[in-house]
């Protein structure tokens, strides 16, 4: 039925194609995979935050039943195994490069955080490996440790690395200091804030795992791993750690149970399992216990900031001055140095036309788990700072909180808009988002709801956050000039099979985002084929040409654009084939909805007819065209994308107990064109839940000696179903102007926009007690104490 | 020391030789290759491992395999009958109650047990029942919606 009208997939809430396997227990996660002859690795973790390793006696452990090997850092060093590399180099104000300490996969000589890896035991069963690990004798000489961000730079603080004076990794800045100082000198009023962005532990529900294998007959190494970016792991582990060339190293990331950033990085266990498998000529598998996840998955956030906002008499923002300390942990994780710099300080204009901005950021080492990107990465920290500070500005100036925002918004006709901190925004409509959110949240009805709460003995508060973020990372030349040691393009390959079905290979990776559905929608529309004829392949370096993976809400904006580009190449070639088959000029061939038509006639060929001719080239322009129908595109984005929006939160506080409940949450987000509304809403729900978690529940705590006190799900408070309300989510769309789909990205907006909305609501609820600021999380204890300490006005 | 356990799993009689310390979830995943049941924590907090033992939901990481001797166990693999999804599975699919899928088997098994006990739970009752199942992806919004729709579908 070539003339039947086509049903377009873009914009439809197509049900997810990945769900059936997950709902019936047929997912294929790393720990579900076993290889014949497989051994099990168990890692001995340091119980000390900072210590010399005086000696490790492996004799007894090696003699135990089932034990095949025990390795330490010395064994890896003897094999010439390199350290885990850092992918981003930041230079300090004075031009000197950041302090970049070594990061061995197994500790050598010293442990630097609780959970640092000391030795690996490999045995026939996991139980045997664990039993043998108990028999390892490690003598430590305890050293004093520094665990908190603020104490790290104090003179005389213990040094994590001898060559990092005052534990400073880098001392970086951005912006025009002189212009900012001048603006402050003439400001009518100034708002000031000191805040902490609390340290979080990502806790994707699937613990990390790695399965290494080696085929001595071919020399091929295989790593199956819980990664958001298998090609990046192949690149880093192959080139820097194990020195295995790409063609002999295959990395697979099968179904992955959530990442949120924590599965971007190249971790020691991947290298250990791959290396040990080759040494022992047996597959070696490791799966984290949740306790290990808490100690060794890269943590997130952990900033301490002082900021000031200069205003004129009407509350117009004149200048912003920010000073931040950011905790890197004990080692530099893969992208850690970029997070508090180029993913944070460049976002400090937010949605406001503040003309002058200056930020300085000191990154510090501490005896804690490395800190790196976690959902939002730098942008939640910038947004929390700005949106708390803007509320403080409203308080200081006496201007309504919505009004002061509106007064300072970048207007909808100002694009492209160049900020004073490097970014150029391409599109947005912040006032439109705010209006829609105020309406959807029934902002005007708040007073009545507050009165009703008060009548029931409860306090009620409302908070706004008008945010912006930069994602779809990133133009390679730009990030290269900013210190990235990699490009951030993406790859798409389209294979049209002889009978017209389509396999799509993408370098991005889905670990919950639903790429198998969304990308199929894009390709179905681009090529005019049924969605059931399209298959998406990802997560295997042997099948997918290349890719940088999924993080920074880049999959659709960058990976989707590569796929669209590859579709364009398919169509261009198919048009030539159609012209030949239809004996028409190529310029006369029109393509629409899967049909190649001679303009003004009813002569046409469908894509399956053309692909058949391409693979059975009997009647084919063989002198001009190669047979086959397969194209690859590399897409390097022209700019970041800039989603934004308004989140409005209402909380109710029980003054007797300090318990704070989110009773209403409204999000109006501009994520660019929406391909699958159902999936986009789901992404926003999840992000908002993590943001509310950060605001009310989650906090990673170390004691002064560097012991991790929140090392299990009993101690670290994850949001559960009864901690959260249902959410109201809407889109207010402006299109991205520089990618072919007009998409911006939706994976992180929820976690970026929501924390300040919640905390502004908490502060609003408590303002009658003289509360003007509270650091996250607003636990019942903290809220109760604030109420006790305050005086009811 | 090894011990033998015999039980019914998804309707089929099985016998396995395990160590006394073997957990039910290890028996399922490692001995019976039923990898739909997941392990997400080591403190009985996350619920990724929920299965039904004699019809009631149980965290299979918190029960020894030997304790399940003689019991009838249903895992996520045994929930659909003759290729037809259980209404709870169907509702999760219809209402996007899952993203990465890792919490999903436990979440579904737990929700099925809820609906066995309460055919028309309120939103608050659903949220409270699922408090022992952590999902990091969905924010629970669509899970709650899915359970509500499944309840309606099952009431007919
Ligand atoms: S695995 Fe977490 S509760 Fe069983
Ligand atoms: S769907 Fe990923 S943890 Fe629930």
C-alpha cells in the first residue's frame, strides 16, 4: 500500500520496545552474564582513610581452597600496568597545570580513602575469594586524614598528596574581576549568601560489575562492564592502563541498570578483571556489593560557596561574584576537574542578563572517595547557588520573588545571547516558562492553601526556581581549548538491509533512557519506514564504529543528530539509485515518507525496492555507485544546547517534628523538540526525584577521621515512594537552532531545576522563624532545630 | 558442607545442592539461572530481589535457600502465563513504570502482592507498600500510576 498515509512517530508516546525483556526478567545485565570457566574476584578495600601500607602478606590467602591468585599493586606495576587517566586538564589562574597525582588501579604504598583498593583475590567461587580475603594480612601505619572540603586548605592540614600544597589541585577563575568590582562599588544593594552543596552518592540500582576475558588463540581481550560509554572505556583502558590496541580489545556494555554519571568513568575493577583474565587465561568476574558502591562509585557535588549579587535600586542585577571550594576526593576521576569549572562557573549567568560575573574555584584533595559528575554535574551547583541567591535578593530588596526574576530575565528576543561567562545561548523563553508554571501551580491560590495548612497546625511554603542548563555536550574544538583530552562528537551508522529493514548503530548508550524507542522513532520518520523495521544497536565496540557514550543529556542532541546525518546520506544515495531505476534525472526525484518519486508523475520506488537493487545490483549505476546501502556519520555539535524552565515546589512542615513534605511539585521545562513525550516526562520525574532527594534526604557523611558514616542504604537516605508526591510536568518548547532535530536534552533538567525550588519553599515556610537560609538536606532534625532556635514573628 | 534443597520454582520441581549459607537469591540466579531477580543492596533495603514464596512477597536476599525447602517460589520469569503478561506487567509497560529495568522485577512482584491484599489501594497505600522497593530512575510517579491502572484492570 505505497499510498497509505504515513503515521509519524516523532511526537508520539510510543511504548518502549525495551520493556518486554525487563518486565519478564529477560534483561541482560553484566552480572547476569557468565562465561565458561569463570573465576570470581573479590577486592580487599582499605578500612583506613589514610595510611602507609607497610606490608601485605598473601601467603595464607594463596594457600586457601579454590584460590587461583592474589594480586597487589606491586604485581600490576611489575606488569607495566599504568594508572587510571584523567580526561580533563584545568590550568590555574597563574597558568600552571592542575596537580595531577597518580591513580594506580591497586594502591601502591599508601591508601588515600576508605575503600581504596589494596589487593584482589581470585578464586573458583566468590565465597572462596571472600574467605581468602579474610586471610590477607595487611599492616597499615595510620596517617592523619582530612575529610572535609573546608578543612583541606587550612595550613597544617594533612596532605593527601605531597605536591599539592594546602591540598589544592587547581585555583581557577573565569570572568572580568575588574568589571565586577566596579559594579559592586556603585551598587545600591547587595545580596550575600554562604552555602554548601551537599555531597551525594549516586546509587544507580544496578551495582557496578565487570567481566574480563581473554582468548589466547586470537589475542583478543573482552570486557563486559556496567558502563555508560564502552568506547571511552576501551580508549582509556586500552591506551593508558593496559596498553592493548583497540582492535584487540572489545568492550561491551549490555543492559545497564542506571548510571546518572557514576558509570561514565573508567574504574580500577575494569582494568583489574581484564588484566587478571589475561594473566590467568580464565574469565574473571567482579560485582560490587552495595557497600563497595558507596565507597568506590564516584560521588557527586560537594561544594562550599560564598556569593554576592550587586543590584541597582530597582533590583536589577549588576554583577555576581562567586568563590567556591570544590572537593575532588583523593584521586582525580575521569572528568572530575571539568565539573566545578566548565560545567559550573560557565552557568552562573543562568537565565539572567547579569552584565558582569567573576567566579573563582579552588579544587581540593581530601581523603575521601573521588568526586565526579552526577546527574547535572556542576549545573545543579550553579543553579542552586543562583536561585537561592536570587531569593535572598528578593528578600533584601523587598521585591516579589517571581517579579525580581522576571525583571532580570534574558528577553525572548535576545538570542543568540552571549553571557559574560563564555556560553552563547541559542534559544529560550524563560518568561513563558515562568508564566506557564505559575498558572499550572496555581501560584495565586497559595495564600489560601497556606491558611488551610496553618489551620491544621502546619507551616506551608512555596519556592521557585527559574533555571537554565547547558548540555548536549559538546563542540570538540571548544572543549579541547578548555582542557578536554577527548572530542565529544557522536557516531551513527545506518544499515538498510536488502529487504528494507534497518539496523541503527549508535555510539551513545541507553541505561534507562529508552534509546531503542526514541531513536527508532527518529529513524522511522527520517527514512519513512515502519518503526518495527528499525533496530537500535548500542553498547558494543565491536559492532558500533565509535562513540563517546551517554552523559550530559547528549544522546539525542548529539547522537540523534549523527543518526539523522547518516539517514541523510542514505537518502542521498537512494535518490541516485531511484533516478537510475526510474530513468529520470536525480534532480527530479522527490523523497517523502519512504517513497522516491519522479516529480509530477506517479512513477516511484520504495526504500525496500531501492535497497534490494543496491544489494542485487543487476540493474544498477555500478560505474558511479558502490552496491549496498549503509552509511556512517560523525556529528560534532556546533554549540551546547540550553534547556531551561521553571520549577515550583510547595512544602508542608510539621513544626512539632520538623518533618517536611513536598505536597505539590510543578515543572515546566523547555527541552527543545520532544520526540517521545512519555519518555521525556519519565526523565523529568526521575530527575526531580533525585533533586528532592538532594534537598530533603540525601547526604554523604564522613567523620573527622575520614570514615564513611553513610555507607549503606540504611544510613544514606534514598528517596522512597512514600517520600515523594506525584508531579505535574509540562513542556514549553523553543527549538534548539543548531541541530537538525531541534532537541535540547531532558535527562538532567529535573535534578538541576528542583533542589532550589524545594529549598526556597522550605525557607519560605520557615521565614516566620527568622530563617533566611538552610543548607541541604532539610532533614527533620535541621528543620526542628531551626524552629526551636527561631523566634516566631 | 553441602545440603540439598527441593522446592517448586515457577511451577516446576527443582532440587539443588547448595552451601548452608547460600541465599535464596543466589539459588535462583546462580544455580537456576533465573537472573530476572536482582541484587541491589546488601542490607535488605532495596527490594530488587523480591519474589513470592508461597504466594507472599519476600526479599530473596534475606532468606536462606534452605529456608525455602519445600516452598513454592514464583519469580518474575514465572509471572506471565502462556505469553500473556500479568496485568501489573502490562500496566508498567503501558504507563512507563520502568526505565533502566533493574528495580522492575522486584517492584512488579511487590505490586502484585499488594493487589492480592488490597484490590483498590489509594495512592498513599501504594506508596507505603512500595516503600521497601527503591527505584532510582522513575521518581515512582509512573510506578504508582501503573499500579493504580493494574488494580482497576484486575477489578475488571
Ligand atoms: S537485594 Fe536489596 S533488598 Fe534484597
Ligand atoms: S527503573 Fe531503574 S531503578 Fe527503577
